[in-house]
């Protein structure tokens, strides 16, 4: 295609005029409207009720997972917010609760038992069996050594004063009952709940 | 193409498109921030980041509870803490949740030159449409509250959306839901104004005679309102403007200069066309060529 010098200048001028008009707001204003709000991200996400892991207030939370609980979907945690139906917090959360998502996904989060042997400088990942056996062994050793069956007056007391237990705050009534029974049936007296920490 | 009628918008930036007008009964929403009930816990800040998938870089301590130090592309709402000494010499710790006010007459939208980059929905929310944003920063200058921030990473402007995605499905914004003291409320603008009235009465009964609702008329009212114990001096709350209005420069630029420039362009185009019709193009005739050749011959060597 041959373009004369004059023709080239004409085309350039026309282009400049058109783009100036466009830049001033006439160009494609209709198409530019495509103003959609961000799609609501939880429409069909799997919603799970739970209790906040932090303090003893035990706020109800809703955990939203990827997928709709289909067998082949791995429901990684997508979002966490307050449970509006929970009588404790009625949907509200404190700043820690509001940031729970980053606790779940924190690289520093403990996801398996770790063990630092006496004298060792580092923690090593161990199995649950190892951890529970180790705790049970130590508890039994200590209890066998320090259990007080009778006081100085000869009355049966069945006390175990040298080991204590601190239970979680985010327990249901049923969990709390079972926890209490386990601790007390061992004779454990030093027993408290995070609710008072 | 998107059904524009379904968007329920009032206006869009840099456009002459007429907004849909038949469906005029959408509920105007509002967020009411009761400064007197806020304990500064920042749950709203955390909830905002969580919902909107924002994570800023960890900053450094600036000597204030205000953290981070300023709004930013990753901080759409910010608790601003002010240690204020009142007339009787007592310390008042003023805490204000800063963020977009969602003005009825938005200065950002007024100033924005990018078609469709800022939209005002019929429910009152002023939203940024990032895909249309050109990152020029006019919205920052146009905003009477100094809210929008340009991201250095993608050169787009960001601010609070009033969780337009949540509100569009009938939910409250994330900050409102999280607030443990009920200092942030959400509902229709009418309800929020009447609830604010009750709060103001209550505060007045507790000795805050100047308590009042902050819903500045200079920007046509806002969809984020404050209950202030000292409504006579909003500026003590971390520089909340007393009588915010769209900058006169925005009005001059958009109201006078831009139409003038458009008229100038149009007049030039029309004049050119008329000149072409009446006088026609400037033809080169035979004697023009001849006189030019003579001119060159006569001046040969002169230029050298």
C-alpha cells in the first residue's frame, strides 16, 4: 500500500483527534461500565462450626472450606468468621479470632507431636503412639512414686499432688466432663482450665 | 455483555452513560461507627484483611498504637489513636476507625478520568473497578478524606469497598460483623441515623453536650457515619475534616475546563470541515511549481 506524505499526515491527524476525543470520555463509555462486584466467595463453600482456639471466652466460629464436601475435594480452610448463631459472641470476634485464618495456615503451627529428649538441643517429630506412651510412662512413674493413699490420720485421701493438668478452654460440656473424670480418677488435684488463665 | 440494568449504579467515572433509572427503590445502606463504644481492639482491621485477602508487609513500630502507620493498598481500614488533652486538662484517648466514607457525592469519582474505574452503586457504595483503573492518582487528590492509596506493585488505586461483595448477597461488611463491642453497626441509612440519634441522646445525658452524628452535608452525606462525643470539633479525631467538600480544582477541571476543551476541539473540527467545504483543499498549481523552482535556482549557493 502506497501512502503519500500528505496522506500519512492526514491519517496521523485523524488518529490524534479520535484518540483525544476518546481520552476525554467519549470513547467506549458503554463498554467501560463492566462494573461487577467481586463475586461472593463463600456461596457454596463447606461451612463447619467450631470454637475459637484462643481464650476461655470460647467464641463460636464458622470455618469455610474449599469445595462442597464432595469426596474428592480437600476442604482446605478458606475463611473463618464469627458464628452469628453462637450465644457467646453472636458473630463477633476479637482481633485474634478475626485473624484465625493465618493461624491455621501459619508455617509455625504445630501439626504433629514433637519430642526433645533430655539433654538434646532440638525437637524431633514423633508419632502420636510414641508421645502418648511417653506421657503415660512418665505419669505412671511419678504417680507410683508420689501417690498418697492415706493422710497422717489414716483417712483414705488418694491424692496425687506432684503432677498437674491444664485443660483446654474450647471444650464442650461433654469433653469437660470426660477430662474431669480422667484427671480426678487418677487422684490428680492440681487441675485447672484455661478458662482461668 | 453484562446486563447494565442489573448493576443498579447511580454514576460511573468519566462517562456520560445514563444510569438505569426505573429501579429506584434500592435500600441505601450505611455503616455507623460509634466512636464512644470503640475500645481500639482492631478486630475490624484484622477482619478486613482476612475477608479481602490483604496482607501487608510487617512494618516497624512508629511510637503509636496506630499500626500500620497509615492506610495503604493493603490496609483499607485503620484504627487511628489520638491522645487528646481536653479543656479541663484531662487526657482523652480518641480512637477512630478510618477508611472510605462512601460519600453520596464522591470526590474520587468526580475527579477520576478513567471510564468506569469508579462506580457508585444505588445502595450507596462507592467501589473501585481495578481493571479500569489507570493509576493516575486523581482519586487521591479528589478525596476530601484522603483515603485511596495507589499500589506500587500494580499501579492501581485501592480503598474500602464496604465489602460490596458481602453486601450484594445481603450480608454485613466483615468489620461490622467482627466488632466485639458493637461500635460498628450496619443497616439502612435511615435505621443507622435513627440509632445514632439515640446514641447521641445517651451521650448528651452522660455529659457530652457536644455529641453528635457525623454525616457531612458538604459531600452530600456519607454511607459511613460516626457518632462523635465531640461532634463540634471533628478534627481532634485524627484530623477528621470539619466540613469536607470536593476540592474546587476538581470542579474547575471537570466542570469548566473539560467542557471548554471539548468545545474547543469540536469547534476546530467543525471549522476545518467548513473550510474544506467552502474553500476546498489547497491545490498546488503549475505556476506554484514553477515559481518554487525559480526560487530554488535564484537562491542556489546562498544557503551554503
